[in-house]
C-alpha cells in the first residue's frame, strides 16, 4: 500500500497563541506583531501607559507623544531617564519620562490594525478599550562594532513581540427594580421594621 507524504506547507502552519484569552471572544479582537525592530524597554513602558485605555483616547495619546505634547512616564526601566514636567501630568511620582517616537508609531499601527479587525468583525469601534496589552523580549540581533587595538565588541539590538486585545465595554446599567431589591435597608429602616414586628 502507498503511504501518503505530508505536504511541506502544512507542516509549518501553526495557530498563534496569545498570552491571555479575552473574557468574551465574540466582543473582542486581537492584533500582534512579532520581532518588531524597536527597543523592548521603550515599547514596554509605552504599552504600560496604554493599558485599560479607550481605543480613541489611546490613539490620541500616542499622537500627542509623537508631537511632544505629552510624555510616556517610565516606571520600571528608569536608569538615566531624565525628568520632565509632563510626567507629573501622567501620574508619575518620579517625574521620569521620555518621548519614544518609534515605539509610539509601532503601537499606533498595531492599534489601527486591531481597529480594522474589529470593524471586519462587526464590533462597535466607539466602545472598544484595550483589555490586554503585553510586550515580550524577542531574540536579539547581532552586529559588531570595532574598538581600539583591533578588538571587536558585540552591537546587539533588542527587538520585541507585542500583542494586544480590544474589547467592547459592557453596559452595567441595572433596572430600578433590581437596584431596590439589592439595596440594603439603613439602620433607621431596620429599627422601624423591628418596631413594626417584621424581620429585618
């Protein structure tokens, strides 16, 4: 009997695994970039500033950073990061901040990609927010730099992987009947009920 040989192209097809699945997959969309040639540390701090932010608000924020109207506060990778008055407005306690333009442009493109994914999925773009964003280190790329006395030192780049999930906001509006049923009686109301003989 003849044995069927597997097709070469099918061996390499793999589903991409995200670090975190959305709570409601039908109301969410994803986007990711692998081995992006942009600094990991700057991109991590930029992504940290965007978490849980509305989509339109996040896009405006990144555009303002590129225009140097606002800054990205640095929280973790703070070695030799200068201080700026703009960082105070972003809630930084150390006043350390920068304007990582390349990271902002990469994340802006990724947000636009996720937005178009949401439109093709039929989601309401105005209610989307960033429910998950994550930046991981990618494999460093190697170059060389030439030093004194004929030596050679490594000259490495630090690329990164970025993934994000946009989700629709859930409306938590409850009816008056539900609210009144869940509301606990106050001390005065409980005392009044006790006096009337009813159980509080």
